[in-house]
C-alpha cells in the first residue's frame, strides 16, 4: 500500500481550480489573425513598386487597426490570445513604413520629372524665341537678290519706270541684303571718253579707259560709292546697262572694297533713275549700312 493515499471523493474535480482572474485557456484571436493577414497583404503590395505605395498604405493601416483592436479585446476579455494581435501591429507598422517610403520615392520621381519637363519647356521656349528673333531680324530685309534686280530688260533711252518690274519697284526705300561682285563705276556706266564716274583723261574716280577703280585708302568729304553687279564683266563687249548694277553709297571715311571682290551689303535701296542727256545712267542707289 502507498502510505497516506486517499482515494478521490465523489464530486471532487480531478484538476486543481484556476487562479483568480483566469477563466480558462485563451482561444484564437480572430481580430489579430485578420489584422496580421491584412498587414501582410499591404506589405506585399508595397514591396511591388513605388506606384502601388498609395494603395498599400490604407491596407497597412487597416491591418494595424485590426491588430490594435484585437489586442484591446484580448486584454479586456482575458480569453483571446494576444500574440497574433501584437504580430499584426508590428507587421502593420512595417507595411505602413514601406508604403510611405514608396510614396516618397514616387513623389520625388514625379517632382523630378516635372522639373525636367519644365526645364525642357524653358529651353524649347528660348529656342522658339531665338528663332522668332532671327525671323524678325531676317524679316527686316525684304526678300530679293541681285539677280532679281538685274535680270530684266530695260531701255535706257525710253527712261520709263514701267520697264522696271512691279516687284522691283516695291523694293523702293526698303532694307535689303545683297551679295555680288564689285565692278568699276566707269565700266558700269560705259564711259569711254570722259564721264561722271570714269574718263580716259582723268575723272572723278581717276579711271583709265572708263574703268573707275575705287581707292581703298582715300577718304573724301563726298561719300564713296562703288557699283555692285552679278558678274565681273558684262556679256560680250557691251557695258553694263543701268539695271545691271546697283550703285552703293558708303559712309564718309569708309574703306572701299577692291574691284572684283565678292561682298555682301545691307542697307536701304532707292529706285531713282538718274539721267544724262535724257538717257538713264543708273537706276539704283543703295545706302549701305553694313559691308562684309
């Protein structure tokens, strides 16, 4: 026999009573499980990419709230376990942090993209403004060429302005830009035995055989002039006709270009035929602003 053994009495419980405040074994916490699952789903979405951070944030907050609610209920009823709720709260905080980081990345990328777009638009605007300025500068000069001014038939004896094409006449007092060859004034006017611009025995420009050579070093009180044509010599042995050259007038003291040089001039064109004995000697006079 076992000493001091006493068999159980009728209606006596086999296990000792639970301590005060304990009602029995704690059961599963449904709010904690729901919060943990929701927080895990939010963390999964947040980890996919920064574009889904704004979706993951509310899901993570819902999981966090479910975990907190489950913990409060478990403390209050003393019957639900608390571990799932604590895990839900921790995972919810992590998911919310990841979602916030992804949102920050997205905001930074959008801000950078907007700044880059703004810089690109500013550069484009500057380029457009520069093009417009260039267009305005180019529009300052009427569109023409030396071939347009010198390639029509003109009879010096008729002295009729109607022989000058309307498109050419519309260039009167307009700013133009021309490129051509410098020719001797005497050749342009065809003077052989003395003339306004060139003479055999001395003339205004000191030309021999009607070829007035501009002096590149002499400065005179009278504004220096030279003639601009499309080619160095007229066709055949004839002299340039009045419409085949443009008389260019420079500022006083300006260095004259040499005969045969290719130059570009810009300035105001005047269509004012000058006559000598009823015959037109020249049609154009151009006040040169820039000589290149």
